[in-house]
C-alpha cells in the first residue's frame, strides 16, 4: 500500500472494537443495510445541520437497547451542499458524480445531497433508526432513493459470486480509505461513491459457469482469483484493479449489498465504495465502461445496468459532531 505520514490522532482506527456508531466506513459488514439518498430543501439547511450535529447522541438510545445489533450510520455530504451545511471549504477532491459514457454502456449521474448508509445485524433496528431519522429531518429533505439491502448466503451477490473479497483488512483499511495530512482540514474522512445496478438474471443464469467466471475474473464456488488476460478483453476483477504510475495498487472498501423483489422481477446490487482518493473509483468506472483497451468494456455490464451515480464525502465523526457544538 501507499505509504504516508499523518498527524497523530487525526485519523480514527477502523477496527470493530473502536468504531463508533457514526462515520464508520471500516465497520464490519452486516446482515442488513439501508442506502438512503436525499436532497435538502432550500430552507432545510439549518434543520439538517441540527440533526447531523446530534446524530451520535440520538443513536445512543438505540445502541444502548440493542448493543448486539451493531448499528452504524455513515453520513455522506454532496458537493452542492457542503459549503452552506458545513460552513467550511469542501474536501479537496469533492465534486459531483462524473458520468462515464462508453460505446455501449453509460454510468449516469443522479441527484443527491446526503447519503445515509445505515447498517445493522437486525432489519428491524435499521427500520426503526431510519424512521426516527426521517421524522427528525421532516420537510427539510426529500427522499430520492431508498434501497434496502440484505446479506445473501455467504456474502454472495445475486450473480452467485462472493462480493468484497478484495477489500483491505486490518491496518490496510486506514491507508486505503481515510484522508490524511494531504487534506488536513478533512483528515479522517472518506470519499463515497454509490451506484445502483439491476441485473438481467435470466440472461446471466443462462451462461455456463466457466463463462461467468471469465467475466468476473474469479471462481464461482470459492472466489479464487483467475490470472489476468495477457491482452485483449479483461475481466471485471482486472478492470477494477487500479494501479498508479509507480505501480502501487490502490484499494477501496466495497460495502455492496444485494437488493430486489422477486415478485416485481427486480434483482440488483447496490454498489457503495469508500476511498481515500476519489480518482481511484473514477478510474475504475472509466476502465469498466469505456474499456481497457478502449472499446472492450467490462462484460459484466452486458448483464448489469447502472441506474444511479452519486459522490459524497463522509467527514470524520469529530467533524460531524462539531455541527452540534454550533
């Protein structure tokens, strides 16, 4: 991993023993999640600031009652509302989602001022917390998208593959995810990219398993990575692996979740990526949708359509709590 120096105490350890209930991108994956994206009404900034500033305190009643539920809520703030909401200069790399248009597939940009990434081992705890949150926010926000995710078997997506196998672990999490002294005003925060994908399951299920494995770049049963193709068409795994000019690989945390409704014929994956550097995920999407080499897009996109695309910055818990001190 890329080496760096940081100001002591400016970044929070992200192991499960030390992660608090808010701003916890490195918290362990849970059985349930809610991805809630909202916009802020023109006169809603003050209300939103009050709610966010009190968020950690308001969660204590729930976490005290249900300590084993592992409830966390990470708040992401969009570029368009950062300055009026946070009353500070935005993080160095924060910007709206940049659409990526390939010859065949497009990653669209969609609206969203705030992201609430709610996670817990219990669906009812997620539900209760989200209900209270939206009551507190009231008319200050409008819900743009609400996606309820669930853990599928042994962390497999609906395509049948184990998801998130390349996530960093242990001390590597901080290096991959948390902003450091390159942007000291926002140290301890992280960039967040979200996309909502729906899958053409009948077409995917009709493929032989070995074809699915070549598209994904790993085996289906045990998730073992396959060798990269020497040239030409690359697998999803290869296209989503990002190295800089010095050959240093840059990891992200994928906290993806399946969602869907069999009765409605909806089957999907909600992609959520946390990264110390926004350009890492942007380059990943360009490699997927445009292709590397250009024209050879990620074949997974022939079966997975991106419906949304948003960028946020999740400030540290201390920066979020400081809103309440005002």
